[in-house]
């Protein structure tokens, strides 16, 4: 079963491209020729500090196999350390330092597509927050994950933090 990915993204209205705080994996379009393919979307929380950096780290870590869905918070330590080091390396005004102390937050949707079954290919996914996978076949929605309807969404979705102590509910 041939599979290809097309990557598209757009900053929020009124924002420059360098203010984009979301991320995906892979970061470019190409045909997939591996039997197992990993994809991710991470939605950085605008109100947190350096959310775009955190979203990019989460998407890349999932895509490269560095996040364990069975122990997600346990597998975040390296990414959290890298995020903190990158933030600490920047000269910041006092108010940005204060905001950075609270950490960055992002939603994450990670998908593994298994093409080994040919026409019976399958997928498995992990979702934290308000990112949703829509599985469409023949122009019809076959399944959505994790949300089945709009009631799933709230004003305060669970998000993954760059600060370990803020991930107790993840």
C-alpha cells in the first residue's frame, strides 16, 4: 500500500512564520517506504513560554522513537533537560524568565502506521490534549481518535509540560 506524506502548516492570523508554535513530524513531504512509519502533531500552548520549541521537540522525539507511549512522562526527561538548557542559554528580560519558570506546554498526537499487513495495514496512536486524528477512507470518516464528538473538547485540555512536576496527570 503506497503511502506519502504532505506537510502543510500556517501561522495564526496576524502572526509571522517565526511565531508559529506548533510542530509536526516529519517536517517535510515525501513518499514513505518503510514498513513502520511514525507521525506527530504537537500544538504548543500560546500562553506558555517557548511553546514552539517544546512542540518541535515533542514532535521530533515521537517521530524518532524517543518517546515511549507506555511510559510517556518517564521518557520525557531528555527533552525536558534540552528545553531547559536552550531557554537558559538565552538572555531574557525578567518577565520572560518568570514565565519560563512555569515551563512550556503542548498537546501531542503521535501515530504509528504499520504497513506490513499490505491492504490490512493498521495504526496505533497516542494523544494528550486536544489534537485529533481523523482516519478517512473513501472520503468517509472511518474513525477519529481520541475524540468522537465535540463534547471531548474543553477550555483547559491536558497538556505535556517541559517541567516534570507539571505532568502528574499525564
